[in-house]
């Protein structure tokens, strides 16, 4: 599958992977801080943004991981092992690539997949479905309704600690994505089992917003069961999509996370 993407900047390659119902433009607020130091690649995951949807298959997460793995190889210069970072679903995918030893480092922002039990996973999917129900109820009136802060800010509060920082145009696009995204329907049965860790020396950074209402910060305690080498950061006053809440802080975390582990590819 050909995944739409953008490349900007110079330096070590850093591939940024968005979360469910989001798109590659989620990283735009960070580009000015990152591109002087990194060759930044932003990509639309299958079924998001401008990318085509996945074909129906038995294992959605495995399909996503294989598509992203192939994309990473295709955009990385020969002889280089890239860095990868992601938010939510993109965080899980980034960690899965690190577990497989395919990247120089991984930075995950409130990554999916560290549910304490099935009820915890169900709560997250239920939250998405409630928000989708609201977006669908607004229907063609959504663009008009979202112009009002009294509607827009509460609608975004589950994802952002600072919804006032979300541009109106982005809120409209994301609301539409929420109504149509197929992964919301499949999330209840999705398997977030990580691949066996083949290289525990790959540097891993996990940053979690203390005000995350989608994937609560208590899930961060489970990270070191899989990645004992992980550096864990808890971010006060930050929500589920931290790139919007505090672009400067997240840029600093991504630059730090992608400063470790640089090495040439053995291929």
C-alpha cells in the first residue's frame, strides 16, 4: 500500500506516526522545532487522512504493523536505521517496531495497548463510540456547531487538555474522521499484544499526559513489563494528544528520544 506522507528537514530520520482517527497533520505544530535537526517523515496510516483503508483481515493490528514496517523501510535512506515516534495507536506501532529491532529508537506518547484488563480496553473504545455518536448526531451541522467554543471545547476535552489550541478547521476534519473511521468498530477485538522483544538495547522513551482521559496515566506502570529499558515521563497538565497541548515540550522529548541509539543498519 502506498501511504501518503511528507518529508522535511535534514539529519537523522525521524518517522512520526499519528493515532486513531487522526492524520499526519497532527504533527504540524512540531515541525519548525524538529526539522532543523531531523529528517522528519509524517505519514497517514491506512484508513486515515488520505490513505486507503485496509482490506478486511483476521488481525488488524498485524496488518497495520506490516504496512508501517514496509513504509519505514521505503522512506529510510540506505544504510540508516531510523528513529520512530508515535501517539496513541502510533505509539503502540512505534514500540512494536522497537520490539522487533527495526528502529534505532522509539518514543511513544500515551501509547495504546497497555490496558490493565479487557474492561479497561472496552472503556476506551466506549469513549470513542460515545464521541462518535455525538459527532454523527451533529451531522451536516457539525461545521457550524464547532464554530462555537461552547460546543467545540467540550467536544475536544477528551483528547486535549487545552482544547483552545485546536484550530477550528482541524476540529471539523477530525470530527468527520471520527464518524467514518472503521478502527473504532474493530477496536474492541483488536489484539495489542506486542511482538517478542528481540533487542532490549533499543532506547525507548514513553511520555504520558497526566490529564489523559482516553488512555489514563495509570497504564504507564505496565510499560516496563515489556521494555525494562524504557524511560518513563509523566507530563502534568497534558492530555491524550500532547503535540497540540505543548508543542515545545513534545519537540524536546522527541529530539531527546531520537538522540540515543543512532547506528547504521546491518542490512
